[in-house]
C-alpha cells in the first residue's frame, strides 16, 4: 500500500511517501480502502514529537492520520454490521494510520455513509469531529435545550463541528470568534453561526453571557472567556492551539463566578466511555446530511503531505485539508 510516513520527529519535511505491505484486519477490526484522510492539528503534534515521552505515543517511523473515509475492504473476525464495499468513515484508536491507501481500524469506531449523498472529503473532515462535539456537548458540558454557546477558533477543524451539532441538540444562540485576519472568511462561511466576532474584542458581545464556551485555543485569553460566562456556565478546554502550555486558570475566579472549566480530550475520554461513540457518530452523520457542517475542504494528494502540514502550521486555511492516495490526472 501507499502511505505517508513520519520518518523521524521534526518539521513537515520529515514526511515521506513510502510503499508498505498491505495490512489485514484482526478480530473486531475492519480494513478500509481509503479515499480521503483528514489532516488535523494532532497530526502536527505527533510529527513534532510533542508527546513522545507519553506512554503509547507514536514513535518514528509512523503513519499519521486520525480520520479516514473510504470503502470496507475486509472484515476481521467477529465483525458484524458492515459489508465489503460499504462506504464508511472511521476514526483511529491510537491517532495514527490514516495517511495510507489501506487503513485498519476498530469496527466500533466506524459509521456507515450508505444512503447519504455526502462528499467523502467533507465526511472525513466533519463527521469524526462532529461526533466528538456531540460527546463534549452532551456528556461533558451537558448542554440543555435553549442554552447559548460561544465557540472560539470558529473556522478551525474541531471548532467548525460544534455549531451544527449544537443547533441539532437544541442550542439557542451560537456565536463564534476568530482572529481579525479571519473575519472576511468568517463572513462567507456556511456554518450555522448566529454571529462571528473578533476574538480580541470579546467586549463586542456587550452584556451577553453564555452557558457553554468551547475553547480549543487556550492561553491567556482563556481567562478573559470567563468574563462572558453566565453563572452555572461551563467552559470546555478542548485543545491548546495557542501553544501556551504553562497557562493556568485561577480557581478563585471559578468559585466567585460559579462557573466550571472542564477538559475534553477524545483520546482520553473515549476509551473509558466506549458507549458514547456509536450514537455520537450516527448523530454526526445526521448533522452533515442536514447541511449543518458545510466547511471548506482542500484536497491534496499524498505527494503533497508536506505542503498540507506547512499550511496547517501557518494557519493559512479557513477550513480543513484532506489527503488522498490518488494522484491528480
């Protein structure tokens, strides 16, 4: 099979297209002929070796890629509910393996696309993240019908999955924030935000307060987000795109405002809450099918994986990037 490997830790240049033996699925697994693999921020972190000393983290050489879409190639022992040739979206259990023409994943982390007219590049870019948004909103934030939601990094890969899922779950007003340089792109987005504002101008919301805040950005602005939370509000720390790993929140402020800050890391949460995965994936497919996850997706061949990671690093995109094994004709 064709695959993109990180041959060592480092900058995007460490990614190389290689030929590897075709893998076969084990018990409880499915093999997928990949049409598209999503490029995510976690792929960059793994490639850079940010978590290399943590147990279970990938060691070079490894194939990055958390999410794929394609058709079922083969079923492992004990797998039911899927058929060979069926269109599916799947997530990786260990966060790797997606940048390959054949992917092996757990059947429990896959969902069928049969019966839906969903573009595969959009499916891989939105369905897995929308599923994680479902878990974060229902199980962690416990979003109630009619509550308001504020989403930072509104056009980013993970954040972009939240407005549609929040609306599907009955949220009231959904507001996004972006950097000033992204405001023009935000004005053209088809994502179901009620409003998108400059993240540096949180005062622009006036006296408006929010029940749930989704924050994949982190850093010093996380403190400022507490100021726009209603009493009883929940801030979900869902990432750290800012790269400020030393920042902390004063617990006395949480007490004074009667708000909560909770972390959500799918890699840590899902293994201990496996019952959440299937309903979340099914809800995510419904969100995308309803047109609530319409984000921009650029598709590049495996041979341009370095370019894809360079663009992710520079934040020079307003949607997502997907890689495909197929070379342009």
